[in-house]
C-alpha cells in the first residue's frame, strides 16, 4: 500500500470518526434540550396570548400547582397568575391526568366570587402541555344544568297539576250521572264541575302563556308603552276581585312614564301581582300600586299588608307551581304559575323583579324596566282616558300607600 492510499484511508477514517462524534454531540444536545424542556417552567411561545383571548376560564399550572398564566375570565374563580391553584378538587384532577393519561376531565363545583355566592357547576378538562405544565380549561355549565332540571320539573309538575282538575271533572261527571233523579244534587255537582272546568282552563292558559314567554327569542309586538295604560288595564281587570274580597285598590306615584315592550304582556304581569296581593290580603285592607322613575329605570311596585312570605320561601317564590301555602292556594284557585309568568315577562323586557316581604307585615313586588322617551305624538299635558274606577278603587295622592318602598327595602 503506497503513501497515497494510506493518506486516503486515514482521511476516510477521520471523516467517519468525525461524523460519529458529531452525531454523539447532536444527540447529547437534543437530550439536554429535552431535559431542559421537561424541567422548564417557561410557557410555549404564544401560549399567553392564546389564553388572554379565550372566553372560557383557562390557566396553565406547573407541578407545584402554581398558576403561570390565566385568561381574564378565570379571575372570578380565584385563578390568578402567580397564585396557587385553589381547592383540592382541581389538584386531584391534575394528578389524575399526570398519572393516567395526557388529558382528563371532571365536573366540579367551584366557588365563583366571594361568599355567600353559590358554588358553580363547572366542567374542567386538564391537558398535558409538557411534563411540568398542565392546561386547565373550565366551562360553567350551571345554567345549562339548571334549565334542564327546570324542564324536567316543569314536565313532572304540569302532569301532576293537570291530574287534579281532570280527575275531579271525571268524578263529578259520574256523580251527576248517578244523581240524575235528585235535582238539588245535580245543581251542586254542576257548580263544582264548572269551577273545576274553569280551574283547568286557567291552568292550561297559564301554561301556554309561560311556554310562549320562554320559547320566544323576541317580543312579537314591541313599541313604546305607557305605564299609566298598563296599570289602568291591570287595575280595571281586578276591580271585581278586589270588591269581592273587600280590598281597596289604590294607585299613586309618577305619571307619564314609558317603557319599551308589549303592553298586553306587561298588563298581565302587573295584573298577576295585583291578583296575588288581593288573594293574600285580609278583608278591609288595601293593595297599592305605585310608580316612580329612578335614574333610567321605571319601578312599578305592588304592595299589600297580607300574610307575607317566609324568608325561606322567598328564593323559590318565582318557581313554577311553587306555593308557600298549599291549602290557601287550593281555596283561592291559584295555579302556582302567576309569579313565574311575571318573572319571565319582565326578563323578556330587559328588566327584573324584586321582592320585599315580612311575615305578618305584607309583601312588595317591584318590577324594574328600562325607561324610554315618550313617543313624539304624545302631548306633554295629555293623559290617557279610562273609565272611572268603581267604588272599591281609589287613587292615592302620593306613591304606594304607607310602607312598602319600590326599591324592595323597608322604610
């Protein structure tokens, strides 16, 4: 082998050895980078920007359960950058994800806001970003579950409530047939049959009204509505009920105010409050309807001095078919849907209903709606004409009589 061949062989050997050394160095550097990445707490590029643009609450935490990055909507759940992950439930989910898979999900109850705010039902998904970093995405499903529960309750309650009058009609029809030879008994059973039929018709009508309010996305007829006309219509519709119950209706407060919406729906809502106030007021007492404007809000308050509502029942009073006094509701023919209709009707108009009540002192229901400017064709000094109230209905010179205040607080 001559000198040239030896030189070429040496050169080839050097190239091979150099390539092997370069490969070893490259593998070592990649292994080092992977080790650093595994131990690193630095967020991947662009992760913070993605989190800040998310609508759902989302955070990135490390192995010590420290929040490294968080979306703005995560703050109400006490998830803040630099703070520790609150609660044991979220930490258990992160550990489960690290032990079993690259992702895990669970449904938890987490505190949103400061106490006494109720815990929220939240669906949480944990996803591994790196050996030391975990992404948590939260989705508040409280309202979805509440609506689903309300739907189930509505179907069950409706079926139960309809069984009573339907069964009564069937039994009374049989009783009339068996008492065909006794005219007096026939008249008694016929009057009861008529009462049950009226009750069934009222229940069916209110169920349909409530379903219509809940299913419609927008009001079918929306215009500037005079609050004076709404109250006048509601008061006139319940004058006979007030006279029969020996209750005086009074109307006071501001006039000439307008809201945006459907006048018929608003009249029915105020009428339901008046009907309830009359039904739960003692003889010789009064029910007041007062109106006032507070900033850009119209407040319509219906106040009575009746039996009042216990504090434990006040949170549920607007639920469908919920009654604080079952026996009294049966005597007065109540359906348990009136206040639910009021709530949904007012919400459909962008407002809210507030309640102040004390047992033995009475109750005040206050409807709050956005105030709008009067229509251009309404003259400033002109007031809507209506029939003069019957003898049992008067008009107060001031606002709601005596005690209840429209803002829902006692004097």
